[in-house]
C-alpha cells in the first residue's frame, strides 16, 4: 500500500508539473487587449525589446518554480512518512534523551535538516535565476547566510510551537485545535511586534532615512494623513537585489515605514512620495489589523480542518504512514502537509482580499498626492526592476498576486487622470 501511495503521489506531481509547464509556456496569453495597446500600461511603450524578452522569460520560469515548490513540499512530507523517516527520527530522539522536550527538539532538528536538504535544489535554482536575470546582486555566501538564518528561525519557532501543540493534543483529543488557536493569538501579535526590531535586522541593516529633506517631506505627508510617524527607515537591500520595494510592518510602538535603498537610488522624489502615500493608505485604512483578523480567522478554520483530516487519515492509513495516533510526534509531517495544502487552497481568497486592499491604497495615494505622472512612472519602474509581467496569466494572478496587476494599476491611473482633466 505504501508503494502504491508513493507511486501515485509521484505520478500526480509529475502530471501537475507538466500541466503548469504547458499552461505557462504554451497556453497562457499575456498579450494586451486591443484597447490597451499603445497606452502607458503597454510594456512596449516603456520597455525596450530586450527588457520585454527578459521579463517574459524570467516570469515564466519563476512562476513555474512557484507552482512546483509547494506541492514538492507535500511530496517530501509524504515520503518522510511512507519511508519511515519520521519513525526513525523519533527512535533517534528517544535514544538520545529521556526528557520529552529534548526528544522533540532532536526530532525537529532531523526533520528540519532533511527538509532543508530536500528543498535546497529548488531554492538554489530560484537564486540562480534571479542572479542570471540581474535581479539578485547577492553573492552565494550571502545567500547561504540568509538561508541558514531562515533555517534557525524556523527551527526556533517550531521548537516553541510543537511541544505546546502536542501537549494540547494529549490533554484534549477533541478540542486541541481550539486551544492551539487561542494560544496562537498572543503569539502571533508578539511575533509581529518583534519582527521589525529583532528578526528583520538579522538579514539586513536598518537605519533612519539619511536624506533628511526627503524624510521631512514624507513626514509632512504623514501629518496630512493624520499618521503619528516620527521616523522613516531605509534598509541596504542593494547588497542583495536590484528590485524596488517599500513597506510598513510591525504593530504598536514597533511599527515602521521602511524604504529599500534601491527604491531611493532608482526613483525620483515624487515617485518615492507616491510610494510612501500608498503605504500610508494601508495605515489609514487599518489594513494591518484587518490582515491580522483575517489571518486569525483562517487559522481557526485551518486548525479545525487539520484536526478532522488528521483523524480521518490516521484512522484509515495510520499503519501505512507509520503513525499510531494523532498525539504521537510522528504525526507532525502529516500535520505540516495538511496545513501547507490548506494554505495553498486558501491563497486565491487571501490574495483577492490583499489585491482589494492594495487597490484601496493606490486610490488613497493618488488622492493624497494628485500626481498621476509620478504614480504611473513608479509602476513602470517597478515592472522594469522586477522583470514583471504587466498582464500575467489568470492562474498566476489568482495564486501568486497579492497586488493588482500592473495593467490594472496603470489603467486605473490613466482613467483617473482623464476624469480629473474633464472636471
């Protein structure tokens, strides 16, 4: 039975991969409708022929890697169970210590290590792709450093969550998912509070914006929006990428407005102010807090479904997967696989909500700055720097895009400009 499940799992993954290869490289049409040709949303009007070719080539490969990587994670967890690795990890952990917490920590280090090794090739291909298309500027050593930081942060987080999770499962087989969700609320808020000041600085250097004249203009814009901002931060992302970005993260007193130095170097002042106005739109409309509420709601549903699915799978195929019960640590790969699947399935909905919020932030920014020229040029430069598609395939938009497409964003600005001219 184990061989049969493994065989069908590999076949399903191969067919899935072939479908998306065909879809992205042969079926999907990224050309613009007739009415958009020659508009400022048409990439042919602001990208040269070489840039157009690079954008299409990079986007197709990057999208294919995205669609291959998540199901590969499922396949990895499936074989960890079927081949008895999860059973071996527990055995090694028991041989190493009598203490339950130490056993879990040893089990987790083995699972994390095997996961790192299994997913490393796809991660390296993604890094090499960005490097070859002149998006990544990071050395292999710098990239490996970030990968190892990711590894230890993920391991540390799991080391906090997993012992508590299995303690709850042992205490209440019926309602552990509810208690786990209740505990996750303060934990999520605490991690968001720590993110800007503890976790992010592990990857990059953050410091107050050096251009004090620009900072004064940004803070003046914040004042007009009634945002109590005192500082704007910049981060030295040029050591890693040529892409552009700005964001707001954190909550409470640790919330930050952050500009990548690539954005500061490649955009003019008006374009930077538009980006800042966009980020302020998220603050004014409280998107961070709506996002937290939405995440907590989805996590509640996800944990409930994971609990029900785990019970069903273990009762039917527990012997095949070598999992005697839900409260056994050997069920962790199954739990992680189910959570990953649920996240993938729910991503079209969460992306839809995110695109709505981003379009609201765009509208707020243009109402605040009244500078459509700077806004359009900003989106054109973002497209150029990120080798992005202006009009991505439908499935890519549904599963990958948390922002409106550049076609939608620039077209909206053109319509806004025409409407305001007629007033």
